[in-house]
C-alpha cells in the first residue's frame, strides 16, 4: 500500500544521492513514506483478510434470511397465542437438557418467537434457540444463536472468522493488528496525498484514476485516488473495530470508565436499584439460567408491564431472574435507526417496576459508541449501511492489492533481489531534534494505548535498522 511522493518512477532522494544538501533534505514526507511502506507490506495481509471477511459479513443479513427462512418465518395469521403456550411448546422439545434464559417474541406478523435455553456444548455467548410459530405453537427450528444480535450459525461462523479466524484469543491478535494499523496506514497515506497534491500539476490524477498511463503510474493513480475517497470510511472502521480488540479495546473501556462515560445498565437487585457502568458489547457473555422455577405465564405479565413503561418496539428480549432476589428484565434490541435499546426491570412477584434505563438518557459517548458499533455491523441504516460497508471493505482490499502490485512493479529487473524496492531509509537521521522527539513521543503514546502497534512498530524499526546496515550503499552514476 505504498504511495510515492516524488515522480511516479523515481523514489525520493536519499543521503547518497546528489542534488540536495545534507542539512536541507526533507525528512517528514520520507518518514511517512517509510512508515506507510512497511506497514502496508507487513500488515497488508491482515488488513486484506479483515476487509474481505468484513465484506462477506456485510451481506449476511440477507444470507441468513434465505438460509434459515423456515426457522425465522411462519405463515401470517390473525391470531397470536400467549407467550406461555409458545414457551411450553419449546420446553417440550428441550426437556431437561437446558434451562430457560430468555424469550424473544415474534417482532412482526409472519415471524417466529425465539425461546432460548442453555445447553451442553455451547460456547461463550451462545444459547439454544427454539423457533415457535406464534399462531399455532408449532416448533419450526432448533438452532444455536449467538450474542445480543442473535445471529444464527452461518452468520456466526463468518463473524468469528472476521474477528479471530476461529483461533480464539490468539486469533483476536490478527484483527487488533488490522484495525489498529489500518488507521496508521490511512493517516500516513492521507498526509502524503496532501504533500503530493500541493506539488504536482496533474492534481486530477490524485482525485480520479488516470487510465491513460500504464504500469506503475496507473497503479499509483488508482491507489492514491481511491484511498482519498475511502479515507473517512477506513478511519471509521479502524476506530470502531478497535472497540472489539483484546488490548486496545480494554484501554478504551478503561478510559471511558475513568471519565464516567460508560453505558448504563439496568439493575436487577430487588434490594437496591442502581445504574452501573456496562460495556457496549453487553449481551456477549455466557447465558445465565435462573435458579428459580419460572412460570411461563409470567413472561406475558412482565411484558405487559414493560409496554406501559418504555418498551415500544417489537424487537424485545425478556429475561427471567438469574437468582433469588433478582428482577425480570425486558430489553429492547432494535439496533437499526432509530435506536431502541430501552430496558425495564420488573419484580416478578408484585409486577412493580424496580428500575429503568432509557437510551435518551445515555451520555453522548455512550450514544456515539452504540451508533458506531451498530453502523460497523451494518444494522444501523439497513441496506444502505450494508452497501457502504461492502464498497468500503472491497475498496480497502483493492488498495492492498494495488499496493503489492506497485511494490512488485518497482522490483529490480536485472539481477539482485526480486522483491520490490523499499522506501529509502535515513529519514529520521535527517530530522531536526524536535522532529525526532515528536516521533518518539508519538510512538510511545500510540504504543501505550495500542500495545500491538507499539510492539510491531518496534519490530519494524529493529528489522529496518538491520536491513539498512546490511544494504550496500549506492553509488550515483
């Protein structure tokens, strides 16, 4: 993903090249080029995998509807049975193999109700979902559902591949590297684009591809012009993707907690109602079964109470108490615009409301985080959201491909190594003292907040220094 700053076919001058006094050689652009080059070459595969799997995930809502149409939908009917009857039908299928943890009533005519249970062999955040026709109590499916979004096996497989390559916590390092370095690569590329557009005459070649040229120059034109149009989308995906990461994501959560900017959650303690900080990815924990006997009829009663308080959307989840002395919770789960994630806690024995949380009362940071996550997942604005994500992800994949092709085009053609010519070294050696300090300070700040970026950057610097020491010094002709 290399963007060259000078002419299309000539790299920037190095200390070994004549024409520029040593004390006056530019350093910042060359430093950005070096950073952009190595980040693009070494982290490019991670970004490519994340981009392609993200593009596939953007199309999963329609895939899920097609693959699981029988489970998700039922014949439209004018009648709807009480939730109690639907729950009993699901319990007859599960028997003693699982405990009831939640119910999601059919949100629209022609949809099924989900009755969710614990079960053996389920992973973290997973539940066994029994799909019931709300008009006849016919069981139409038995599938594993994942997380608050309730995605089904196909979508879960793609999601987990995008997140960790199905390698667990070790695999999450790949996605954190991709999300973190994507922002670095994009910002470095944008800075070089600004430097270059101020110098060249054919500015339109940096705003739209120039197909009149060939070879490296055409690739560069596509890379530079496409990159500037993807700037905002790429930075958005990087920033929101970091919230899922293992180390940097935890730092973000800790920072928000330190400034009391966490997302409020409902209190289920019947002894004391209180609002406590919670993460935006709440609901991704392991389902907790109630230790008390749950009467199916209570689901209808609790939902009726919630409808009189702040629950006004069809997409809701009803959770029974997980222990004695706990309240029932009815939570809106509509993540499309307008966001509906209000929740209410109800005492199951008295049907009294004990706590409520309204999205309108969220602090601005919590609202922005909620909107950012849902937009990243493609649920915020429906099909338009999915199409923008798809275009951005495929554009990023193309950027990686063009970057590698540019690297290959600049390879030596007569003898020597066959790999592409790297950006010239020595930029920091030409920098003023304040420039060196600024780079070091910036690297330390980035490294503390984004540990994997800091570690990998240190590796890049060491490898680069060793390669620079071993590389033969060129003799100008």
